[in-house]
C-alpha cells in the first residue's frame, strides 16, 4: 500500500472534504468541494418529503407513541417493585394479574406501532425517491449537448441508480431511527431527572466521552463516504466505456492495460470503502464499551445510594434500564449518522446534476413554424466553444429550398459545428441563421428540430423492435406508413427476411444486424419524419458495394425535394450537390458547384483530384 495514498492516512488529520491527491485536484474541483452544503442538501430532501405531510405526520405520531411505550414499560416495572416492597400493591393500585396484562399490552403495542411507522415511511421514501429520480431524468433531457460530451455515461448512470438508492435506503430506515432516538433520549432524560438528579449525573458521565469519540470518527468517515461514492461513479463510467469499446480494445490488444486501469480504480473503491467502514465500525464498539461503563456506574453507585436510603430499589431498576435506553439511541444515532452521511453524499451528487444549467430557454415570444419550405441563410456567423477560441468565423451562404449542400474540408474545419449551429445544439457567437426568413433564435427549439431529420455516421438504435425504431421518426405513424418508409429506404427487403420481420427485437444498439442495415433503418426513420431539412453524414466507407448502392438509392429518395446538408465523404455526393462549401480553419474558403470549384483550381480542386487519384483523404464527422 503506497504511503503517498491519502486514503491510507485517515488517522492523521481530519479531512474537511473529499479526499483526493492535491497535486491532481484542479482549482475548479476544489471550488466545487467547498460549495457542498450538508444542511442545504437535507433542506432539499425535506422539500420532497414535505409533499406527503399528512402521511409523514402519521409516521411521526407512531414514532411518538412507540417511544412513549418504550419508556413506559421499564417505568411501570420499577414502580411496581417499589410498591410491592412497601406493601402498596403493584402499579396504580392494580393487582398482579391486571398489572401483567397492562404491561403485556404495552410491550405488545410497541412492535405494532413500529411496524406501522415502518410501512408508512417506506411508502413515503419510495415516492420521494421516485419523484427525485423523475426530476433528475427530466433534467438530464433539458441539459445541452456539450454537457454530455464532458461526462462519462456510466458516471451519470451511477448518479441515477447507485446514488439514488443510497438516498432511498436511508429514508426507508434511518429517518425513523434518528427521530425515534431523539425522542427516546429526551424522554429518558426527563424521567431520569424527575426520579434522581444524582443518578442522572452519573449516567451522563459517559456522554462527553461519546461526543468526543463520535466527533473524531464522523469527521473522518464523512469525507471517506463521499470519496467512495465518487470512486464508484468513476468506476461505473470506466466499465461502461470499456464495454462499449470492446472491439477497439481487442483490435489493439489493450486488454492488459484496461485490466490494470480497472484494478487502479477498483483499488480506490476498496481503500475508501475499507477505511470508511473500518472507522465507522468503531462506533458500535465504542458505544458498547461506554454503555457497559454507564451500567456499572449506575448499578454500583446506585446500590450504595439505595443502602443509604437515598434512592429506592425500583428507581435503580428504572435507571439501569434507562441507562441502556439512553446510550442505545446514541449508539443508533452514531450508526445511522454514517448511513446518513453516505446518503447525503449521494444526494449531493444527484443535486449537482440537477443544478447544472439547462439548455437556454426559448425566448418569451418564440414562434412555431407550421410549415417550412427549407430556405436556409447563414449571415456572418461566427462561433467558438470557449471564449477567445474561434471554430467558425464569418460564415455566409444561402441554401434554397430543395438544394443539396455538401460540406467538405479537413478534419477540424468546422463542418459538424456548422450543423450543430443549424439545429441549435449550440447558439452562434455572432451573426444569424434564418430558416424561411425567420431567425432560428426566435423559433422554439422543439419546433425547429421537428422540421429536421438526421442520418448520422454512427447510427443509434434503441432497444425495441425494428418497427418501434422506425416509428421513432414519427410516433403517430401507422404500420402501413412504417413499411412504406422502409420500402423507400430500401430496408423492407432485408427486414422481411429476418425472423419476426418488423417485430424483431433489437438489443445492445442493434446487435444482430449489419452496419449497412442499421443505416437503412436510420434512413427509413428520417423518411417517416418527412422533414423539410435533412442533415446527412454519409458513412458508407466500411459498407459493401451492394449495400452502399441501396443506401445511396435510399438517400436520393430521402433528399428529393428537401434542403439537405451533407458532410460529404463520397465523390458521387459531391458531384451531385447543388452547392459545395469548402471549409478550412473555421472559414468558408471556397463556395460553388462542383464544376465551378474545379475551374477555380483552388483547394477543392486539389482535394478532389487527390481523392480521384486514390489518396486517402477520408473525412471524419467529428470535427
């Protein structure tokens, strides 16, 4: 175990925040750590709980009753012993039989009230977590595309599942336990003071020791629980990434390196979990030792006081039981506190996502376009992801309805960025983009994108049937319309040959069908959407010739009569385009038809001739 690892040194100093190697922690990360607020997190959880105030009130009432019953039993026994020794009967003049019946009822009702409060609290907890999960999932869909580009999918999944389950488990049990323990503590203290302040003082001797021990432990376990949750999210993200990239890992024989990196992340979880559980595991042992000390003090010194006639035997019996009841809630609070810290760490991670800024809202007067012809204009458009770093500079062109616009240029020239501006995944830094004369910033995003369809390089298919995946283009489409779209996309013939045909279940992103077939389904999906504007990333380089011909035929049908923006990969597409935009270093270098650009003898001419002569200048879509 390396000495430099901070997780191996939890006893040295109390750590106020998540434990990380300071040399690797960025300023932004440190700032986020300081911003975390336990009381603020609890307050936000309470806002969810408060939606069920009536049921929560019943739970608290049951906790109050069960706590009172837990105090009443020992008190009745102690008073009965004193009354019996003095010849006054048992309790409130009851006979022994009646007293035992009443005592039995007290101890019988206790578990019933605890059962009711537990069932009701579980219902409240599940509904609370349900609402939190709905809010989180809904918020994720309001976040801008750049947010997901900076986060691992597995790490986000960990927040929706693992962190949320931590909150659920704590609300199911710990919330009741904490409230019950507090009630029993104050109730026990009140009765003890009324019976014997001196014995109460003896009982309280162990409390400062408990407080010191608890403070020492919790100041170290809190950061460790947060670290464990953070490490778990990191591991989930890494697992998701490696499972998704298995082909690349195996193709480059990187299995050993991946296993080593997994081992490093797994070791971090092991260490943070080990120290968190080890230190928190000291709490029960500490509490039991102090509990025994309290019992010995009450029994020994109480016996001396009884011999001297300062207290009765019944009072000693009550104090012996109450001493245990007094320290037991402290023990429970200590145990539940660690669970609570773990849940707060999970809730903080959940609320951290929910606090992320959503995609810019549509302006108050944003309009809906009922019909789009497809006229697109870029007027002096510039854009940069970061301030001072320009990706596109002063881009101006016009696409008339039904035209095909091919985008060509080196990787990183800004082709995909231009498309993302058109679809408003990003907003321009300056200049404006209009559709049919309407600036897109004044059009509702959902409405804008409803007039567009995308056929991208990496076709994404959801888990479900082929029919459901095609229907994703228009949810109210009939089965006949789906099949017609598939025929136009040249997908129908391969679909009907599959077992179950259109009802074939696709899993894991469409495993079981080829890349070319996935592309045909994407074309069918776009065909069904019947958009005015198309965005195509023609990725056919790894597809066999026959399938490529089918895809090209499907694309030609899809593009007919629609304004199409094509990130061009194929010479055939470039030749047939009405306009070709040549992008280089974020600027519009050349602009014109295929013949016009060849006549100019510029960059495009060299690019085209290089492709024609077999040079490998295949474009990528990820710039």
